[in-house]
């Protein structure tokens, strides 16, 4: 088991992101945005610079945190699907260059409030096609339990994975999303455990009916229990932090550079301690 993190929550520049992971003693990094631009969208010249900085820093990229089928992509928007196919086509050669097996996806928001059966059918059709592109490209889509039809609950996650039944579609389980979607974290985790190849670490709690993000170990997401079960069931993949303390990308929240960096380090140190205590 290794620890990684969605590094743009530590800072905008790739060097800040690398520095944070080095300071935490981690050898892996999950890349989403660099200077506000997703890794799949940066120019070839900029990608070369990022590649050199990461490899010179002795880090391995554990996952690409893409926007494919995410909270910004409406199931009723055909242009969203076209852009996802283009993003995946750009991502695959870059993933190959980094030696990265995984790219995070979701399964489309329902901003237009189409009936659930239509949402389900369209999501399955789109993810099936994306999975075939991924399989042809030799990489794996990791579906996250987040906004999207497949994140409505464990039933929908399992139905999505079963309907597509592709070696190029697996699960990334996010511990904290369940809190904000008012789901039972351990029940969800247990039901999808056999499909999990990657884990996002968030923590949160509900107080007075309002959900909020907190430092790992301070919330209700049962992070330590999940890590212990992962260890006990032979998991040897990544735990990747997405703190949502000083920055929340989908809400447009950010903070001063020093707060981003220091809160990321604090979050990482707390996870390091939890993992050490479990012996994972």
C-alpha cells in the first residue's frame, strides 16, 4: 500500500506539488491541474516540462484526475460526451509516457433532471464506449462514487460495473463522498470492495444537518476502519488524499499559497500516522 495525493490542493505549480510530496516522504503523486489547467489540456511543451519535473523529483504518477464524465458534464449534453472522448484520447499517450495505469472518471451529472432510467441508460452507453477506448489504449478507467448515476449508491455502482463488464473499468472509492451524499460509508465500501483498485481519502462530518470537510481522522467517514480492512483483505494499491480543506475545485474554493501548502502537509502527516498505526 502506498500514499499519494491530488496535488493541486497543495499548490498551483508543479514544483509546489512535487515539494509537498517529497516533504511528506511520498513517492507517488496524482495530478489534476497545474497552474489551473488539467494535465490533459496543457500544451505538449508544458507537458514535457511537467514530465521532466516529476521524474527528476523521483515521483511516480499514480493516477490522472480527469474531468471525464464528472460533476460538470450533463448527461443530456451530447457535447460533453464528445469532449470526454477527446480528453481520453489525449490522456492515453500521456499516461503511457508516465507509466500511469489509472485515470479517474465519474458517470455524468443530471443537471437537466432527466428520468433516472434515461440517465442510467445514457451513462452506461457512454461509459461502455469510453471503456472500450481505454481497453484499446491499455489503461484503466477508475469510476468514482461521486456525482453521476453510478455514484447514487452501491447498487448503481455495481450495476454500472456489471453492465459494462470490462477489464478497463474498475472502482476508485472515495471515503468522504459518502458523507456528503448521506450514504453509509462502510456499507458502500463493503459492497464495492472487490472492484476497488484505488482509494481517495477524504473525511467529513454532518453537524446540524450540514456536511463539511475535516482533517482525516476527525470525521465520520471511518477512514481508519477502511484502511484496516483494505490491509486485511490484501489491498496493495494507493491511498490518495483529496483534503478539501483549503481548496475545493468543484466549488471554486481556493486559499493563499501558504495555506494550501501547510494544510496539505498537515493532512498528509495525519494520514501517515493513521497508516503507521495500522501497520499498512
